[in-house]
């Protein structure tokens, strides 16, 4: 079984090959969120949101990151 760090690194490598792959970027963002790497997750969710500004799932993911960072005002 791959470690969380190996999974994150694999996803980052895949994104370098396919930077416009929205599902891949979302998966990386969700994985970073699950690993409590909130700043990195926020960056990935923001990039995904720039690609799909109306996507509710991305907005929800970004909101979850903000909640974890206490950016809820």
C-alpha cells in the first residue's frame, strides 16, 4: 500500500504531465486536505476553481479547507 506522501507525489507528477486534468487536480486537492496540508490543498482547489468556476464540488472543497484554517469569517 502506498503511503500518503507517495500518493501525493504520484498525483503531482501526473499533473505535470496533464496540468489541465481537472479530476486529477481535484483528487490531489482532496488528498492534501485529508493529509491536513491545508495551504497546499487551498492552492490546488483554487487552481481547479480557475478551470471550472461553477463547479460546486470544488467550491465545497475550498470551503472545507477554509474551515480547517479558521478562515470562516
